[in-house]
C-alpha cells in the first residue's frame, strides 16, 4: 500500500513538472505567477526547479525558502515548510534568511522554544546591521507573543521577560528611531509593564514625533491625555480613572489592538465607564474581523473561498457590535449608518469591494490618524483636497495580505485623497541600509554588476528584478550625496534621508497618482466613467512619474509588476513608452549598448529624460 502511494505522488509530481517548459523553470517565472495570484502554478514551477541537476546551491536555497513560505502561509503545512527550510540550511547558503524564516514559522505555529532557538542562531550568523536588527526584532516578537499567549491562558505576567524585552527594543530604537515594528512592540510591552516613560517614548517613535508637546493637530488631544497619564507612571497599576484616560488616549491614537490587551491585563471592564466599555467592545470587534478576514484571504489564495459566507459573517458581526455600543443599541441597524458612526466615534475608514488588482470581494479597514487640506497642481488644474492618513489597518485588501513585500498605498475620491500610512513606513529604512550597510551594499553592487553585464535576453522577467534594484540603488545614492553635500552628517543625515524619502514617495504616489484620479473624477467625470481600470491607472502612473521629484523610485516599482490586472497592463504601457523612447534616442543615452535590450537599459535615462519621455505620452499634456 505504501509503495502505491509513493508511486502516485511521483506520477503527480512528474505530471506537474512536465507541463512546465524548461524556459519557464526560473525563479523569475515563479515570482511572476505568484505576483498574479497564481499560487499553484508558482509552486509547480518551484518544485520543478528542484529537479534541475544544474541548479546551483544558492538558487536551490531560494526555491526551498519560497516553497516553505507558500506551504506555511497559504496551505498551513507546518511539517513540509519546516522540512524545506532545514533542507535549505543543509546546503549552507544564505543561512540567515533560512533561520529567520524558520523562527517566524515556529513562532506562528506556537512552538516558542524552537522559535527562540532559531532566532538565536539567526542572530549569531547575521553579518549585516540590518540582519542583526531583524533577528533582534524577531526575538522581541517571540517574547511579546509568549506574553500574550500566557495572558490568554490566565498565566501571570512575567515582568523579568517584559524588562528584558523592553531593553532589547530600546537598544534597537537607539539607532533606528521611528522604525514601526519595534516602536509598536515597545509600546505594547511598556503598557503591560506599567512603564509610562517608555509608553511615551514608543508612541513618539511610532508617530515620528520629536516633542510630545508639539504634535500635529489631529493627534494633539491624544498626546495631551497620554502625557498627563504617563509622565509620572513608573511601576504599579494606574487607578481606574487613570486607566480610562489611558485607554481614551490610545483610542484617539487608534491603537485598538493594544487597548484590548491592556484592558484584559487589568481586568477592570465592569468598572469602566460606558464610553470606555464601548471602546473595548470595538477593539474586540476589530480583533475578530482581522482574524476572520485573514482566513478568508488565505482561502482566496488556495482557491477555496466562500465569498457569500464571509460577507454574511461580516454583516452579522457588525450587527453584534451595533447592539453592544451604548450610542447605537437603541436604534435599528443600518450599514451606511454603521460606517458613519464607527468613523465618528472610532476614526474607522475604508471600503468594501473590488480593486484594480483583485476583482473579488476585498475589505479595506483602517483608522484616521491625520487629516488636513492639500493642493494638487497638474497641467493647470489646482484643486484643493482633503488629505487623510489612515493607519492601524485591520485589512488592507487581499493583495496587500497576499503579497509578501507590497501593499496598497491609498485611493482617491472626488474631493479626498486617502493614504495608507503603514505602506510607507519600512521602505525608507531598507533603502538607507542598502547604501550604508557595508554588507548589504556589497551584495547589491555585485548583483547590479551582474545585471549591467547581462546580454540581450528576450525574457524580460529575468531583467525586471535587476532593473528595479538598479533604479532604486542609483536614486538612493544620489539622495544620500545630495543631503551629504548640504552638510548633513551622522544621525542627522540618516533622519534627513528617511524623511526626504518618505516625502518623495508620498508626493508621487499620493499627491501625484491619487491626485490625478481625483482631478479626472472631478473635472472629467463622463470620460472617467468610460475608462477601464487600465486606462485610469495608466494616466495616474504617468502623473506619478512626471510630478515626482525622484521618478526612478516610481518607475522601478512599475517595471517589476507587469501582469493582466489593470495595474499590470498599465505598467506594460509604461515600460513600452520607455523602450520606444530609447530606440528613437539612442545617441542621447550615455552608455547605451546595441548588445543589450532597451528594457534592461532604462536605468541609463537621466531624471530629466525620464520626465520628458513620459510627459510627451501624457494625453492631458497634449
């Protein structure tokens, strides 16, 4: 019987492999299928690659790590994912990436001892500063998860672990102030550790606020309440009134996930006033929504979703919250009123439905953390909009959950531009490390050299990642040098780089891209309604490049995501414009080679050439 099963597995595997052309048995092809939500095909390509005798060890490890990621995140096959990572480790290439992945899987599976061991090994073999920080952050996350797990099982808080984790996070933030994950972890740890000083420090770090007395208007009330409670809070539980003030401050900061945890640790729910109980009920609602939505997204990924069941559950859970809230329970439930009331009382903002990247049912639900007026100026249009920043995302649509390193950055209406804050928080640190961390920079420069020396290859997929990396690296080097020449040094140079990078991306992706959508919706509504997603996104991407201070960052992301979605088709048109411009202007391009494809040489274009190239193709400019 066992032999028959083994034979069946071999036949099934061979059949899958035989359906894949040899030319498609590449990591680039697997990644392209993955990016287009073709998870099964991506897995088949990766498995087929493992049968290639000539596959070198580094690629084999990359394949095994990708398979492990897919088998755990989407299929919840812990045993197989772990086996694949241990196999990758035995090959002894890029072992840090393997052990950090293993730690994350063990932690999410609940094997905390194994996770601690894996993260310890990861830190011991880390070579770059960014890898060392990643291992330390993973260790802090393990400790936090252990503490939360113990709370859920009514085990007393371990204050020794809380103190050790707090010190670890403070050490990370000394040189990485503003990094979101350690800031948020420190905030949670400090709340449970009754440490007001570090609550304030973590809160300021997360929101990038240097002086608690000088925060921007939207968070001013939250800052005042938090400062009042925390400035003299050093050990020992707060009294009931102080706890209520703290919870109210966290709610105004939209930190609802921490509210539920803090309230559970203090077990005072029956004694709190009704307003605070409403906030706690809402935080529990969000916890349920996040858990159920993530599972719904997982089912979409493996093509087993039941959209109708999920929608019914979502509506039922909204009604349950409605009937719990003191200001709504006496009224009859209404979906539109639900959205208005949760925004009014809790800052909730989002939408339900399809997106340009995924046509099925998505949930986007976050919370407003900043709001002000902004002016967008393009081609003589100069409308004023409401600029809204949302954060503390419960869900940022299926694509953002599915993709490992990409997230939806926002959307626009006729009179409002909405930015998803979390989509912009980590990238500045990655770009900084790519040019300042000697290990990271050496690795990237080596890959860039390999890309530049690439001969003419008809397979664009093999060139996209290299082109993206080269464009980003060159733009970051130029930004660093620009700031250095202005006199910035040391930590001031880092802070200036991080803030300028964030400004560049917000300016391009929100004010230019989403602003174009808003302009067209407002001033040419009939045409906008007739255009399909591809046409709308193409126009917005043109503005995103043309009105960016640094268009190479924007172009890099577009050229690596060509697919059959509205965004993907628009990206293909963006690539084609650059290719045709290069063909027509070879003599103007410094370093151009007839031996290489035009696509692979897009990085040779200057900032001015990039802008001129796309401005000529913009119908609004014409």
